[in-house]
C-alpha cells in the first residue's frame, strides 16, 4: 500500500513529563480519504489528533506529511504545510460576521480569496444568506459550518475535525457528514474525532478505535461496523 498522506506513527506522549496519554498509537489518512478516530470517553481520541497537529509533545514516534517528517514543527508551520485543524470549542470569532470569519481563515494567503469563499458558500448555502450576520448569533450547526469553512479558506490538503457534530441535532449531524463527504471528494484528506461512532464509521474509509491511548482496532469503516467485537464493545451491540 502507498504511504499515507498524513501519519502519526507509533506516537507515545502527553501534555507533561511522566503523564503519557498515548501509547504506541498510530493514526493515518490517505489522499481524499475520510479517517475517523472513535472510542470511549478518555480513550485519547482528541489527544491523538492534537499530537498529529503538534499541540503536544511526543517523545516516541513521528509525524509525516506527504513523506516529510514534521514531528518537530509547530502547529503554525503545519498549517503552512497544508494542515487545518478545527477544535471542538472556541472555533469561531463570535463577534465577527460570517464573512469576516472566513476572511480570517485566509490570513496566510496572498492571492484572491473570493473564489474559495464562493466555493464555501456553495458547500454551505446558509452561510451565504448569513454572511453579514455575527457568527455568535448562529445556531450550533451553523457555527460548525463557519468553523469548517474558515479552515477550508487555508486551502488545506488535510482537514482535521475534533468532534464536529458535538451538541447538534441528528438532522444537522447528517448534513454536516454529507458536507464532509463532499470535501473529501475534492481530494482533501479528512481526519476526524467523533463521539457518534456508528454514524462516523458509516462514512469512513478507515477507522481507528482507541482504548486508553492505544490502538485497539484498525480497519475500514465498513469492516469495523461489521466486527462483532467492535459492535458489542463500542457500538451498543
């Protein structure tokens, strides 16, 4: 199999000395794929994603992007290399308009950003309607669309989403997942942490089930959904 476009390989580390949260954990995504990280609360799902993005130190293992070792790069430098990260909370500027939030996402760019902005409005039509409205006045699902749109303004090669459907209704969750599928079809790799494991695995090309900071199951989304051990332990039967 070809080298993944992004891989955090055999990562061990955490937020401080002697407090490892990840143990020999490997997370990878291929070009244009959707990879999801699922598992119980406290399994290290978000920690694994933050490690890949450079937000915490790993003292074993490595992170590679398109074959380049980026283990020691800062998150800002990883953004410049083509990575975009949408945190679960505090992911928009509530006092700015929708349009201003999108413009903030293009801070590294020196070219015309309006083509990209129109593409985002095509992806999330409600944002075009509310482009002059303060983002803080939007619903939870609409705020998530703003957050994803702002990340896409960087023209990333990899889009990383931490619990994108947290706190939204099932209808909004389905709509967000549909949009995520559309983004992946453009060739952007998607790495996503999700609490809604069953729904996330249904759209995933590859899934990682973490338990206590280590890989417990790794397979295609469909294979994990069909695995009786995964179903019994993590999907409610």
